[in-house]
C-alpha cells in the first residue's frame, strides 16, 4: 500500500519542484512527545491516549534509542506485559530521516517501509521532530494551494470581453494641461480590464503619459494612437510640428527646450523621452523639422518576454 | 500602513480622503513630475509642492495613492476634484518637503 499517492519521479514539474524545495524540517512536527527507556508500556499507552498519537520515540537525553508504536502496546497488553519497561518492547532499529532532507525522501520512505511516522534527527543525531503522513498531506495541500493561486494569476483572463486586438485614438492640443493625461488614464483602464500585470501597465502608462505631455508642451498639437494586441501594446504619438532639430540631443537626459512656465509645473526636465525609451521594449523616433515628430513605443504584455527588460 | 493611520499620526490637514484606505509601502519626494513618473515606487506617498491637476494624473498613472502638499501651497479645486475621482487622498502641511519627508519616513 502506498500511503501517499505521489510519484516522486514523474509527477508534474510543479509538484516535483515542491517536494524537492520543501525540507523535512519545514513539514515535521517539532514538539515531539517522548518517553524514557524505563517508562512502562502502560505509561506510554497513556501518553498516546492523551496526545492522540500512535507512536512514541524512546529517548535518552536527546539521543533516540527506539520507538514504541500502538501495535507494540497492543501486543504487550495481549501478553499481559503492559507493566514492562519500554526498552524491552520498543523497536530498536528505527528508520530515521534527517531534517535537511527534501520532503521527497519522506514520501519515498513512507512508501518503502510502510511506517506511519519517522523520527527526524539533526546533524548531531539529536531527535528534533517527527514526521507523519498527515504532516506531509497537510503541508502539500497548503503548498499546492499557494502554487495553484500563483498559476491561476498567470493565466490570462480568457473570459474578458476585450481580449482581441483593439485600437484607441486621442487628440492632444497644444498647452491643454487640463486634459493632459486623459489618453494615458483611458489606456490604463482598458489594460486593467484585460487583467494585464500591474507593473507592465505602469510601464505603458509612463511611456504614454510622457509622450502625451510632450505633444501638449512642445508641439502644435497631435494625437495618440494605442494598438492593443494580445501580447503587446503599441503607442504611436504623432504631432504636426515643429519637429526636433537634433533627435540625439532630445534623447539625452537633462536636455530640454521647455520654458520657465512649463518647468514651474514640474515638466520640461529633459527626462521625458529617455523615460519612454527606458520602459519600452521597442522604441523609435522620427522627426523632420517643419513637419513633425512621430514616436513609436512597443511594450510586451506577456511576462516571459518582458522579463528581459531591465526593471524600472 | 494605511493612509488614514499615517495621516492621523502626522495631524496634517486633510483635503481629500478618498484614498484613506490604501496601503502605503514607500514614499517619494520630488517636484519634478517626470522624475515622479519614472522613479517613484508604487503605493508611495508623494511629498511635493506641485499642487495642480497634473500632479494627480501623474500620481494616478504611477500608482501613488496619497499626495502630501508642503509649504501650505494652495490646492486648486479642480485638482481636489480629480484626486477624489481617482481615489487619491490629498493632505497639506506647513512643513517643507525636507521636514515632511523625515516625519513620514519615521512612520512607514
């Protein structure tokens, strides 16, 4: 009979990772009720009844000498030897586990030796705990619960009504601080609805807001287009001029052409475009003096792809 | 800690309380909105003298849930209305950004 129906070789990798990551010391019961060698079997039976346990390790100091199981108690009762000392009836060759072993060892032992419990020793061979199939099952269920929650959060919300591609357009006017940020707020709401990761939404919002403010502060007016794909968001910020004389200068942190009034509002510090580039996975800027500027920024919304991007 | 708990301890003037139930994990002091946008940690209190509607927009996009206006700067009504809409609390103090920063830092 297999006491824990787990295959430690070819279970799903999430489970295997779990039983190798968890150490026996994380799962075992620490306050072990023990008895000494001179304890009578009757006293041990009393301990079992009080503590509702089915095995009591016999110790001398912190050293393990043996273990008395419910079965041993029943046998002595049967033979009229219940008043005998524990050391006469205990199992001496106890199979033990070490606290730093992975949990998979305990599962294998349960399977191999058919005992319901194993005493756990530390590096100095001292008794530090006991592990039962119940401890294992409880802990595995808890950990699997956590793991399932984590996995569930990673699954894109399939029932979302807006899960296909979508395009959103906004017009931005020169010096219209009243409505600056509106496009970014709208896109943020739309992405939230799709269940996209909060950190990724923030990167999109940062890029979008900086580009929006750029149009309001520096251009004659223009617009923002957002193309939302299942795995990325493309932001296209275009304006009608006046264009950037030196794009390389504009991309340098601290370089700014903003006037004092704009600076007094907290903008125009020359951080906008560098900020956009930093949070984007793909970034492109094209500008023709006298005609206008178009900035295209792409941010991937699938976590595995965006992991390669440095954290903001 | 919660915004309302922090506010209660500091005894600062409450202008908008819509974000009072939010958790604050960090803080950021800056008057440069691009800097806030790029560098302020999420769930921060923003300590600033920039009291206008765009501060609220930046805060909302950067995931900031409470604004602390220093030097008793006047906060326009449209700013407070926008903050209420976005669920962001606004507090005001006569303290400077420096003083407010260390007071807040000590509490969170």
